[in-house]
C-alpha cells in the first residue's frame, strides 16, 4: 500500500480500492490453497467471506 493510501490523502471513488482488495483476497486464497492445513484454509475462507460482506456494503 502506498503512503498516500495509508494516510488517506489519496482520493478514490472506492471502486479501484475494492477491486484491488478483491484481487488480493483471491491471491491470498490461491496461495493458501497450497497449504494442506484444513484449519488454516477454514480461517482464510471465513476472513474472505467477511471481506466480501464488507466490500459489498462499500459499493
């Protein structure tokens, strides 16, 4: 994340940030798929579901 995004000085309609958050979430899920630990997979799935709910409210 750039410093402009971190300190809130970057103005965005939200669409670009939502798109990037969704892409990063999918990347995380694909990375974790390579890990066999079912508890870790479950934790990531729950986090991604929650992220999806949050993102849907931002639109």
